[in-house]
């Protein structure tokens, strides 16, 4: 239930970003689109409790929904966000994501990893790409936008986790950003 709620919140945020971002003025800010799907996959990977399957399943589900919204090839985002959730889970044992600076840095890292995984999958399946310079520009701008919006998204997900907490201690830990 927790994973489904986080997916619904992330989907609503993706719809809002997709609707608002098209109204951005042309220029460099127009290409700086935050990767909410990657943030969701990373959050699910970081906060997965005992089993990894619900986190990866949630990442794949939000990836498919992002594919539907963005008009990209069906399954590309699902596969890349599934791998992004696995990378975030692997990183979980080494870092603790707390504080604005660490959250922003980790959000940028997640956006870069998700973009690189996406590029590798597109190359593997021979999906047409833009020039390397254009792709790197999109990766960098997306990472900056994701880093800026990351703390707000993670705070919303922590609120969802706090709503599903069973004890007062779990609720406090969820609001502080401590992994269960």
C-alpha cells in the first residue's frame, strides 16, 4: 500500500511537471527537466525494508507511467528506473541521505545514473539518439534540475512514509529521513 501511494504521488507530480514544463520559455531552462521518476525509484530503493521486489516493482511501474506521459518507447523508462532502484539499493549500505546538501547531491547522482542507464539501454536496442554533446547537455541540465527539486520530492515521500508508520518511533524516523 505504501509503494502504491508513493507511485500515485510521483505520478501526480510527473503530470504536473509535464504540464508546467511545456510552458517554460525557450532556452536553457526549457531543457532542464527534473527526473521525478528517477527520484522515486531511488527513494523506493533506499527505503525498501526487507524485500527488494516491491521497490523494483514500484520503480518499474513509475517508469512505465513516465513512458506513457512522455511519449517515449514503452518499457524504456520502466527498465532504466528498475535498474536505478537497484543501484540506489546497492548504495544504501554506504551512505545516509540526510540534510539538504546531501539530498541535493544524491538527487543529482541519481539523475546522472538514470540518464546513463537510459543511454546504455537506448544504445543496446539501437534507439535513435541525438549527438553526444546534446545528450550530455540534457544529462547535465536534468541533473541540476533534479538536484534543485529533489529535497521537496523526498520530503513529500517522507510524509507518505510517516502516514504508513505503525509506531510513533517509525513515524519520527520517516520524517527525519532515516532508513527503516
